């Protein structure tokens, strides 16, 4: 999460605080019988939120799809994530021709405090046709919710079962449409915003041959 998104989060929290104060003022006005003043205050709160939502939708609709290359980081609060490498799981035989793809993901704690991890962060793969594959349960290494020591980097290796004809695979990290991310300007999880994608190393050789791929390109290795 960059400086711009950090500022957008502070702006949202400031707006929520101002709204709470406004709601108190509206309540006091109505209890005192000052209905005209109460309606005026309520109209101000509604108008400000209408402007905020309008700007939020404009920012989301005008945002260009963002794709990070292997090794490039994206930070959610104090935790920064990047794709290290990808490999097919050799020896896996699927009844419908699926393949298992393991993605090595680096998790770096950029803060000086121990991070408890992010239990709300979801991870999945999409391909060039928009198909989505969730993480295969029980096959990952370190969970995304695992605690990370200050300035430490750990690696997790989630596994996904994908169709054999899947190409253009990209990884998505998302909190889903939940607060506060849903209402933060420029956040990948904000309303109508395009999700953030991590491109995976070249996958042409992933299909059925268990070749290991790293950041330097394709390294041929027969299984």
C-alpha cells in the first residue's frame, strides 16, 4: 500500500469521524426540537457522503488495470507480497486433466513491529479467459495469517488445481469487498476497482511436464 492509499485511508477515517460528530449534532438538534437545524445538518452529512462516493466511483472506473511482475512488491499495511517463482507439481495425476501449480510467495514485514499476519487476505489464480481457481486446501506451506517478525521475510507456497488448458495465469491477493477497503480511494478492493494482479513467470512449459520456472526465465529440467 503506497503513500497515496495510506492518505486515502486517513481521509476515509477522518470522514467517518466527522460523520459521527455530525450524527451527534443531528440527534441533539432533534431532541431540542430544532428540526430545521437537524434536517440541515443531516443534509450536509448526506451531501458530503454523496460527493465522496461519486469521487470514489470515478477513481475506480478510471483506474487502469495494474499487473505486478515477479519480484515486484505490493504492501497491505506493514506486509509486502511478491511472487518469487512458480512450478508445476510433478507426479500429480488428475482424473479430469487438471494440473497442480505451486506459487512461491514472499511476505516481508516492513515495520519494526511483529505482524500478526492477515487472516482476511484471500488468494486465488485467474487465467486469460477469466476463470478462477481457489487455493487447494492442505497443500500450502506458511499461511498468509502466519505472524512475521519485524523486518523479516518469509515464504509461503500455496498450491492451486487448475485446468490443463489454462494459460496467462495471474495471482490475485484480495480482501474482498469489505470495509474499510471497499471505501478507500485507489484501493484494489474498493468498489468497482480492478483487482491487483501478480503476473507469474512464463508458464508455457507448466503443462504436464513439471518444469521449474524462476525469475530469470525458463529453466528446462526434465522430470
